[in-house]
């Protein structure tokens, strides 16, 4: 497999404050890669940097094309979708309006309608709430909607920032099972930032552990999951 996303010497900043320091990472086509680490390690900033939502330095390639410095909208057009922490759904719009908004880069009305039905197939509860305002949904339903809205752009790569935050364990497991299905059946590659290291290491094939903005450890997720010293030292479980 080839690298769909590849970053070299990647740095990210909030104003003048540097948060990520010269890291290298990649996501191979069709895989799930997870980025782990404590709060403040630079995980979310890395995702925002890929989308050019914060200032960066270094080289980022997507499908062989440099995207560092490109406008966020252009990056979305190329095939990357971002599900930010906090979900970011439009609370005054209905579920279906949110989904259609996720397809704003597309012109194929029939395909968009088919994909709305496909999202309802993945998340049946959204189908039951299609005409309901997003702001009235539960936290788990809003996270399902945020993921579905991102998928409506038909991305090749999905960036997920802390999808388990604030959700009940059964809801978290349901969402992660569906993400694994989408990865397997639709071939959508994923870069997953997640506080629940145990769960993330189960679905991912490769893991990077960030510590104060630097890669402290990386390797096959299965190996990191089985290492007691790694879990105690870096992952907190």
C-alpha cells in the first residue's frame, strides 16, 4: 500500500506559540491510523494543521500532491473531511439539512440523495430524526450526524477528533463499530485522534503517540496494545 497522507517535518503554531515540533507521520490508503497522547500533546492541532486551520511549516502530501498552504476549502475538494472535537453540527438546521450541507462540494443531486439514505443506513436513528433540528439531538446522535455530514463529501480520508468525548460506553462502541465498517466496506482511510487509547488501538493498524508536540513512540497498534510498559508509560491504562 502507498501513503495517502504523508507529513515530513510538520510543525504547527497558535499565533507565535509552537505546539507541534517537526513530526513525521503517514496514513496508508485504506487504513485507520490513530494519534494518542495526553491533553495538550498536540493531537487536535495536528488535525487542524492538516486542514490549514492553524499556521504550519513542513511538507504535507495528500495523494502525492502538496497541500500545505492550500485553503481549507481546496483541501476538502481534494478529498479530506474533518470531524472536529465538539461535533460542530448546525443546531438550528434539521438532520437532513446538515447532511446535505456536508455535500456542498458536490453537484450530483441524485448521488447526494442516495448518500443521505446511505447515512441513514449506517445510523438508523438519524433516519428517524431526519426532520428534527440537530440541536435537539442527544450527544451521541450529534456525533453520528457530524460523522455522517463529513462522509457526505465522499472523502478519501476522514480526520476524526475525539469522537468518544462525553458519550456513554455503548454509544461509543456503536460509533467505532460503524467507523470500522465504513473503513472496511467503503475504503475510507481515517486519521483518528482519541483519548480512549484502548479502543483506538483496537480499530487502528498504526499508532503514533505524541508527547508535548513530538512523536514519542510509533508502530503497529497491535504491538503497542500488547506492551505493558508502553501502556503504563504513555497511554495511562
